[in-house]
C-alpha cells in the first residue's frame, strides 16, 4: 500500500501491543470495575483498526490471533462451554460457579464467568475485527 | 460391513421379544415445565415394528452395498439410511407424543434426502419436494392434533393419553384431534387424497424404495393409528372413516396400477393399495382386525421388499424397468427369479405362503361384522389385481416369452443383491408353512392394539373356496393386462379432481406471490428503505404517545433544579456539543466532514453517558464510534476513488417533513418518558443488591451480561458470529469478483 505514513506506522508498532494489553486488562477487571469482554473485545478491534490504517488490511488480518473465523468460533464455544459445569452441579445451564482460593492476605475468586467473558471477548474481537478487515480490504489495491 | 449394526439390533430385538413379559420403559425429563419427557415405551407392538425395521434394514444395507457398487455418493446414502433407521426406531419406541412427532418428522426429512439422491435429475428433485411438502404438511396437522390431545389428557405420554381417554371421550375437541391424526397418518401412509407422492417417490434408489416406501416408513401412519386406536374407539366416526378412506385407496390404487408400465411404479401402487387395506383393518370392529393387521404388516414387508429388490436387480442388469421390454429373464437371472417367485406367492396369497395366512385372517376380520360383508365382496377385484401384479413381477418378466425385444446386455445380479430378496422371500414362504412359529409374537403385538385379540381358528377348506374367485379373476387380469392397460391409460380424469394438480398449482402461486412481494419490498433503493424505516418509527412513536396522552398523563416534565455540581455541568457541556454538531450536520454538504461531525455527535453522547454515571456504556460508545468512523471513511475513500459517488440530492418536502416529524416525536417521547416517572427502579435496586453476594461482581453491568442474563448474551454472540460468517462469505466473493476483473 503506497502513501503510508511513517510516523503512524512506527506509532502503531508500539501502540498495538499496548492496546492489546489494555484490552485484556479491561476484560479481566470487568467483573468489578468498568470493563468486560464486550468492551475489551472492542478495544482489541480498535487495535486492529489502527494496524490496518497504518500498515494495510493484510497486516491487520495477520494481527488477529488464530485468524478471525477460528477466533469467533472458539469464542462461541468457550462461552457455551462455560455453562456446562453447572449441569454437573445439578443447576440450570449457564449457572456460574465460583471457587474461592485463599491467598493468605486476600481471597481470589475464580469462576466460570471469566471463561464466559473471554468467550464474549473472542467473539467480539474475531467477528468485528474480521468484518473490519474485510471491509477495509476493499479499499486495498490489489498486490502488484 | 454397515449391515452389522442393524443386524445386531435385530438380534437384540428378537431376544427381547422371546423373553417378552412386560413392556419396558425408559424416560428422562426433556421439557419439564411442559410435562414433556423423552419417554420410551417398548411393548410387543413396538418390538414387532423394531424387528421389521432392523430385519428389513439388515437386508437393505447388504443390498445397497451391492446396488451402489462404487457410486461416489454412496456414503451419503448410507448415512441417511442410518439416520432414517434411528428415527424409525425412535418413532415406534417413543411414548411421548412430541418425541414421536420429532422422530416422525425426522423420517420425512430422511425420506426427502434419500428420494433426492439423484439430485442431478429434475424429476428426482421434484418428487422429493412433493413428498416432503405432503408429509411435512401432514406432520403439522398431526402436531396440532397431538397438542389438542395432550391438552385434553393433561399429559403427553401416549400410555397416559390412552389411560385418560374415557375422561374426554365424546368431546368435540377429541374428534378434532382425531381428524388431525387422520390427516397426519394419511399423508404418511399415502392414503387418498394424499396418495400421489408415493409412486412419484420411486425416483429414489431401489434400496430406499424397498426400505422407506414399502416396508417401514409408510407404515408409520398405520402404526400411529393402531397405537392410538383405543383413544378414539368409541367415536362412531373412527371406524367408518378409516374403512371408507382405506377401502377407496386400496381400490383406486389398483386401478392406477393398470395404468403403469414401470415395474417399480406398479409395485408402488400395489403398496398404496396394501396400506389402504391396513387402514381398513384398523377401522374394522372386533378383535380379529388387530391380529389380521399385524400379520398383514409382516407379510407385506416380507414380500414387498424382496419384490422391490427384484425390480432393482432387473433394472440393474437390463437397464430398464418397462415391463413391455422385459421377458424371459429366468434363464439369465435364476436367483432373482426364484426370489421373485417366492415373494409373489406370498403377495398373491397362494396357499402355503405367509401371505395366504395373512389373507385368511383379513377375510375373517372382514366377515366378522355383518354390516361389513359387502367389503368382503368389494375386495375381490382388489385381491385379484394383487394376484395379477404378483404374477407380472414373478411370471411375466421371468418366464413369459415376449415378442423378442429383450435387452441384449444382461447378467445376473452380484451376490450381495441376490441374498437379501431370497432371504426375505423364503422367510415369507417358510412362515407360511408353519405360521405357529410367529403366532405368539403376532398375538402379543395384537394385544397391544386390542387387549382381547386372540388366535383365530382358520377353516382351511372354506377359506380356499372363498379364494377361488380371486385367483380366477387374477389370472384373467394377468392374461389381459396389456389390453386393460390400454383401456385404462386412455381414461383421462379431469385435472381438478387430482390432488396433485392442486398441490402443484399452490406451489406455483406461492412462488409467484413471493416474487411479487420481494420485488415490492426489496426494490434496492437505499433511500426508499430509509424512508420506510423512519416512517415506521414515526408511526410507532406517534401511536405510543397518543396512548400515553389518552391515559390522562401530562407530557410536561417536572423540571427540577437540583444542586449544581461538576457532573451536571459536564453533562450540560456534552449536550451543548451534541446540539452544535447536530446543527452543523444540517448545514454541511461534504460527506467526509459530515462523517467526522457525526463521529463528534457520538462522542458527545458518550461524554454525557460518562458523566451521568454509566462508564461502561460510555467506553463502548467511544470505541464503537471510533471504529465506525474508520470503516465508513475507508469505504467512502473507495467510492470516491472509483468515481461512483452520488451527488447529494436536494432536499424534498416529503423528506423534510419526515425528518421534522421524527425529530419532534423522539423529543416528545423522551420528555414523556422522563416526565411521567413511570420508570421503575425496582430492577436496578434488585441487581444492585444481588450482584455482589450472588454473582461475586461489583460491576453490575458486567454481572448482568455474563451471569444474570448470560443466556441472552450467548444468543447475542452467536448471532454476531453468524452475521460475521455470512458477511465474510459475501466479502470474499466480492474480492474474488474484483480479482477476476
């Protein structure tokens, strides 16, 4: 792609991992503070958008881990799987379970909602990111 | 190799039958709040059908392996055959009406897939569609009947319904349910006026015809009515309806037989006729009917399936099924001829065959009621033509000399195609020699239909004498088949009498209507779509507002001036940003600037969310806005580069009116919503209180998304992913097209 902006390209190289880290952070803290899988996924999509503006749609496509379709499918699978343990505990599908891990100074709560939220994250990232890339790819000129 | 599975099931079912004492049940909840459970109730009747399904299934699998040879699509046929067999087993074993219905429809689906096996052929596709429309249409009516029945009985368990039957007998709703069940059973079992799909379904490969369309699937309707007979036995319409419909079908199908030249279609019409006889047997009063029914079902499976196999062999080895072109095949195909002969003996009801045994039982059953003597006489021609059809399939094409126009390329069928018909047909003859072997089985099955079914003493000489006219007439029909065929083929019925024409016409009308609707609604003009959307919105809002006003509520908001703090000022600032950019939107003309300003508006909304105490919403809004602007900008760039940009159109009065109206309505709605104070805070309070203790989360929005409303979220992300996969295909195609240019 011609007409790239060097500053943007360099900035994107630094910003992309930062934004991805932020996305994961937003996902993880979501249960207690503003954030969650949906917003985290959107932040990741924005990171992809940045890459695509700076380095082209192909680079953006490569920046989606596992490829957009696979990521989306895995996301739906994750979210659905997170509802299964409840069935073994004789509760309705998608009843979330928690485990309390005492860590001495505090307690760490780990539960199936995180798995569910990660699924949401993956679907939003995969589907919207993939969509974004394929729309932006229209603007891409054919490789010579 | 695949035949092992049905064979193992067959062995299991036989064992179960030999040790049969009481029905065994298996149930676990499915939809508990509706009282629907996956219940299976395997009694002697179900076991009897299971034996048929798995026994004939074994032969069909063996035969299909030889018939298909190295056909590249054979994998598909086998997988659908397995699906079908599983569905059939489920349908006859089911104790819940809705479980039965599910399997019932599954068999229709399998039938559709199997009839359309040769999907390159237009006829096969059309036949498959027709069979599907008829059986699924009947299936819907059946479901309606099941719903009414379950409602009346208060349970959807079939045994429960039968037990509760005396409570609702005679109610009009029960009669309605009965007729719904009739429609379902008649479509499945090809009774008049739904009979036409079965002969057309002969476009399927022969193993499929033998299995689905003669031995098992088409008997589901018979099975259902036999199973449920008790519920409606007191309704005086039950028996006569079945006798009239069954009798008419069995007679009419025989007339249609005479019109055919294709061996398979001849057999198919004979099947329709046999199904009619079965329906009639259910309708007959008295205990002998049940016994005759199960015997006939068994006999029919034992002779019709091998005859279809024979037809398949003939087709396979000579390349034609036209009986006019087939003659003297016995020399080349001795094995097939032997199988055909054995099966035909049973079909014609000749002494010493199981068909004879069944036929005698039928005669006794018909004789039982004085009123029904006339049916006995009426069935003589039907039986006679059956004899003639049997003779055609066994004698004419194998031993008749013909006029010398025999296909030159002929050979005997491979081994795997010889064994199944021989096995089934010789079983039919063996059982005829010693019917007492299966007597206990038949009796047990018949007892499930009518508890007082018992063994019937057969007066041999009298029965034989009664059959003499049948054989005599049969021989006459056989001898003059070609002449009869010419006469019958000339008769043309007015097309409005044929249900088939109505079905086809309604299909055409449906397609025509759909194309009109599509053209009107999907005209492809974006502006039209937008106008439609916005006017609908306007109308909905206006109606709601009008309703609010009628309630006597005031639209004036109670403006309260609270203390002025930082957050309020910030929200006010965001609103100013919104207003300014909204005004700018109406003045600006350049699309790019418009896009940026609309992004600004989104930003304003996000800001107001943020300061009004909804940080999650604000974050989402920010990000969506950014992504949207990037995407639209790149599309706009592309459009501009291609030079296909539309010049902005001048404002038209109607669009101006629409915009103003919508704006006013939305503003009024907001005022009304905030002014009436109807918004309940109960939900917010509930979630606020329960979020941390119940779901371990302080962020109520997130807890709502992933826990309290997790199923909704799961649905949403599924939709999102499906939308992505669908659009990805479209974009991929678009790119390919671009690359191709």
